[in-house]
C-alpha cells in the first residue's frame, strides 16, 4: 500500500516542492543563493528515501565505499558550478541588459524552453565531441544509476555545461528571479531522472523526462541511449533522440568499453583523464 502511494505521488510532490519553494522565495525575498543549496539537500534526501521505499533495482543501491567517492565528486561538481556562476555573473555585469525585456509570466516558460534547449544541445555535443566526451564520460562510468551518483562528474564538465546555459539565459535578458525558478526546477528534475526509483510518469514522459527515459541514456546499448534532456523530453522528440517506449529498459548501464575511463575511485586519474592520450575512441551517440 505504501509503495503504491509513493509511486503515484513521488513526482507530483517533487513538483509541488519546486512550486512552493519558488513562490515562498519570491514572496519573502529570500536570497536565492541560500535557498538553492538547501533545496538541493531536501531534494536529495527526499529521493534517497524513496530509493529505499520503492527501489527500481535493489542492486543499484550504492555501497558505503561508493557513497564516499560519490560525495567527493559531488563536492567537486559544486565547485564547477560555483566557478560557472562566478564567470556568468562577471560577464553579465559587462554584457548583460540593464532590465528584463519580458513580463515575468512570459519569462518563466520561455526561460525554461531556452535553458532546456541549451542544456540539451551542450549535453548532446558532449557525447559527440571527442574532448568534451572525455569530460562528460566520467558521469557514465558507474554501472548503476542512482541519486547519489548523479554528482559523479568531472568538475570541468559541470563548469562548461552550466556556463553555457546560464550565460545564454542571462544575456538574453531573463531576470534573476526567472533564472532562479527555472534553476530549481531543472535541479529537481535532474536528480529525479537519476533516482533509482520504480516510478512511471506515463504519457507525461513525452514532455517531461523521467527515470525510465534517463536510464536508457545510460544504457550500454548505444542504439537506445538517446534522451539527452533531463528536464523537457520534448527536445528529444524534436531532434530525433527519443527512444523510449512502454516497457523498454536497459539490460545494463555504464560504458560500452569500461577501460576507456578510469574507475570512479581513481580520482587523480579521472581528473587528469581529459589531458591524457586516449586509449580508445569509444563514445556514446
């Protein structure tokens, strides 16, 4: 009974949390740079609890050793994000428009569309460009998908992706408030699609990404490993990378050639991987 309720309410409650956080922050004029980290912690805690209540695959739960390494990568990912935010803030001071160009009610959906499109394009390019893949492929090393290893990234991969998306939003002229609202939605969706939870969002998956879709992105079968969008899956439809159908699930996740990248626990080798000579040309599609 509890499991059935959790499956049905998992995503609606997450989206409700996004809405309540956005409304409260804007109404009470809380500092977004303080709200965002607290919201992130809440999202991770919520989804980690659901992974125990309604797991998709019990064997995908992280071990204590894996959790230790995942925590290190999470911190490095936060560093990459902070560097990107610093760069964007500095450039916007010089290049950004003085005032938002659009009404706030129009900004939110438009900022979401623009930001998600930018994220989709950067993500897909990271699978096609040899150098960017050597950064982004770090995220695909684990042979399981769960909320904890969503933070397993090369910090430069996070820096590049967030810089492009945030800068495009800021330079177009979206207000900081709209960027904040879109940002916490994207954050929640990013962790939701990575969660090891047995949740199906049905036809909504053709608009919003869900765990069923994103697991295919991590599939070792490159023929089904599309789904570059972690928020609006409609871009996968637009650009022909939507491969999911009801009941379709990956047999295995990770790299098709595990030797192409250092293991997650080899932190030094992972950080230096982009500047070392490639042993293979293996890439996702």
